C-alpha cells in the first residue's frame, strides 16, 4: 500500500523526525528529508542513511523560504508531507515570541500553499498536548476543550490546528491527521540517533541522563507540593519509536480512507501517567545510578498532571504504545553514553 510513496519529512534530522524517517523506510515509504539544522546536526542524516541502508534524498532548507521549498516540491513530487519543522522550547518562546510565530506558523502556511500549488493532499502535522493546558479531567480525550495557551509555543500549536481547519473549510482538498504528542522521550534502540538538546536541557529526561553522565551536578525537581501521589507533576512519557510509528499508521490510515477532505485529531501517548519521582526511580532501576536531586520551587507554566486517553488512536489508527517507560529510559541512557564516548 505504501510502496513507492514519497513523503517529505520537514525537520527530518530532528528528534522525532529522524525516528520517523527510520519507521517510514521500514514500512516501505520513501522519505525525503528537509531540515535547516537550526536545531539538529548533519551527522544525523548520515546515521539515517546507515540505519535505512540507502542514501536518502536530503535538502538543507528553511521551510519558511517558499522559493527554496518550491524547488523541492518540483523535483520530488511528493505524495504527502509530515511537517515536524518547528521551534519547541517553551521558555525561549516567551523570550522570543516572534521567532516562534514566524517559524512555526510561517512554515505551516508555506507547506499548505505549496500543497495546494502541487495538488498534494496528505498531511500529518505535529501538534501537542499543550493545547489542553491544565485539563479539568484526566485522562484527556481529543474532545477535551483546548485551553488558553500557556506560552507562545503552545499558542502556535493552537493556531496551526485552526489554520488547517480553516483551509479545509475553504475547500482545499486536504487530508490531514493532527497528532497531539504527550511527552516524547527515549532514543533509537541502536543508539545511533536520539535527542540532541543544545545547552542546558529544559526537559526532564535529557537532564537526568546528563546528570547521570556527570555533565550536570544535580537535577532540580520543580516542586513537590502538587496534589499527586508523591507531590511531583504527572506526565505521559511516550517512547519516540512508538511515536514515530504513529506517523506511519496515520499516513496509512489517510490512504485507507475516502478521497474526501479529512481532518482528524489523535492523542499520542501511552495512556499512563508517571510522576517525576517515578521517572527518577525507574532510571535508577535500569541504570543502577542514583541521580542526585534537590527539590526546587514550582516551574512557572507547568501543569500539575496530564495523560492521554488513547481510545481513539487505538480504534481508528490501530496504534498502541508498545514500549515502556523503562525501555525509553534504557534507550535514552544508551544514547547518552555513546554521545560521551
Ligand atoms: C516534565 C516534568 C517538570 C525538568 C514540554 C512542553 C510540551 C512538550 C514536551 C513539545 C515536569 C519536571 C523537568 C527538570 C523537573 N512538547 N522537570 N526538572 O514541560 O511536560 O512538556 O515538553 O515539544 O509542550 O511543554 O516536559 O520534560 O520539561 O517536564 O522537575 O529539570 O519534569 O516540572 O513536571 P513538559 P519537561
């Protein structure tokens, strides 16, 4: 079904994009990588060639540059797009909102314009559970209300979801799946690709692995006075390889549906919440390392607890997370260790 289908993967050298390239190849798609290396490294493309056993088409291109991106469409004539390319640091988005509005919204607009010009209809878009804000009820389902965005980054995801809806309402024959990711973690089990945070990591898992590797002296847990079992925040941590597979399932599902315009939203999480302390303790079990930590104040903008209802994605896409938190932490640690070597 997927044989020969050429899929442009924007942000294909990034954390989720690179793992998705591998899963696309495994499923018989032909990924075309587009990345400007603004938050990724060229060696990842080499590693992808190695993991996929072929030289993948690659273009260094900023997706907001319509003229440059148009040439890629002309040359490759894709049948679909997975649009990952975006800035994703919540704190940075507060300091530099225009960078986020320009890149995240601008690149989607360019993608949609080029899709229209070239008659390309199939799109998988990276959204985020951030659109739910602090939910009134957990788990959250796709019909849970979107909340006031907690940051410019979060607002770009809300706006992009709306843009896609408006474009379909205007008559463009889009067939689009929006995937609302929960907390993507882990790395490829081969240890060849993984997350490459620049500077001091904002996210929990890279902070833990860098502390375990001796690059940071101690983890700060952002608050332990929440109304949860141990006082620390709860998140739904999803292994990046499972998440990558959800994109393949989304593309296959789009093809199995009618030719009618389509816009469907799916949560992509495990359906299970873990506290920060549970993550630290699971890391100790898989690595034998007792990561030193102190408890600091709450981090502004953090929601207390959120995890996904996965009923819809299981039923329609036939996708379910297969890997555990322990698997993800083992793979993240394996990746971190080879980075240091
Ligand atoms: C997880 C938990 C922290 C670091 C962010 C984005 C979201 C998303 C995924 C993006 C929280 C705690 C963290 C530390 C800590 N999507 N923590 N000490 O904030 O849930 O989600 O990344 O692309 O949109 O907001 O993830 O990993 O930063 O935090 O205690 O040094 O770990 O308070 O409870 P978050 P995170």
